[in-house]
C-alpha cells in the first residue's frame, strides 16, 4: 500500500493528507488487542516515513480512545459520539476529566389514562399481567418512531414526577406505562429518555433494556419526528 501511495502521489493522482486506523476495543482499554493495534499502526507510520511519505496527519483515537488512552491522540482525534454525550453512558470506564451528559431528550405526552384490574393483560402477546389493580398510561410512540421492541417490559420512562415501567409489548406507534394508581391528565409530558438530570432514564439505560448499544438506538430515531434545538446547557461540573 505504501508503494502504491508513492506511485499515485508521483503521478499526481493523490495527496497523502492523513494516515489513520481505528481501535476495535478502545472501550476496554486493557484488552490486549489495543496495544497490538497501536504497535501495528506505529510500524505502518515508520514504513510510510521510510518511503518518503512525510507530514501526513496521524489520527488513531475516536471518542473512547480519546477519553481513556491519551497516548493515542497523536495529531488529531475523531471525537464523535462524545460530542452527543454518549460515551460515559455505556463504556466500562468514566474518567472524571471526560464526564459527559446526553445532549438528546426524547419527549412525548400521555394520550390516555385508564384502569387495569388485577390480572389484566396488556399489549400484543399478553406478555404482561398486573398483579394488582392499577392505572395505565398510553404514550403515542413506538418502534416506528425508533424505540426498540426488545425493550418491552424492561424500559422505563419519566411521567408525573417519577419513573414508570413500560408494560406489555411496545407497539408500532404506542407503548403503555404503569402509573401505579396515579391519574395524571392526558397531555401530561413524558420523557422517554434524556440526560438523566432530573431522574429520567437515559439513552444508555434504554439500550441496556434492549440488549444493544446507544449508537444503534440513536440511529433508529425516525426522521419523521420533529426536532427542537435548544440553547446549550451549562458545562458539566468536574
């Protein structure tokens, strides 16, 4: 590859602006593959320098390596998910100097509240039955909006001042929550997930309930949902 770059550069076909690689296990800094990949990249840099490729920007670290592996920062870093506050929500480390807070809040509203008798079932497949009489809230968002069906009977939302469990299967355009006897009015605000600053579930918690990563969930949010951009929040305290 280095020889091909030299030939292409000599022919005027390319300008070698950067040399980069990507760490497969940066979220687990002690994994042996991390040191091996770093060593391989160092050898590649030495090889390209040996054939006359000088001055290219060296970049190896994305968000996870930038947080946990300072020696990998080199000339530039590719900070992506951390800009949206995703990193510390699911990585196995949380360096205090790299504290993050989610930038996204997924909101909806209650569109109905009804009673459920003891033993009453909820949703497709009747996967949930209440042990006691309770109240249910209907929230008009579902997997067509990007919420994972796999989080059925496992995720929570924030409604009427506290966390409420999602009960029954998440449907295409709605989910049901247990209000534990409370009767908030229809139209009440529901936070499906957010930064967690007021106790609401985070994107990372929803990902855990669905057995996936926050990256998958963030990519699944339907483009049909309205987006509202708000002023930046104050910096995270350290």
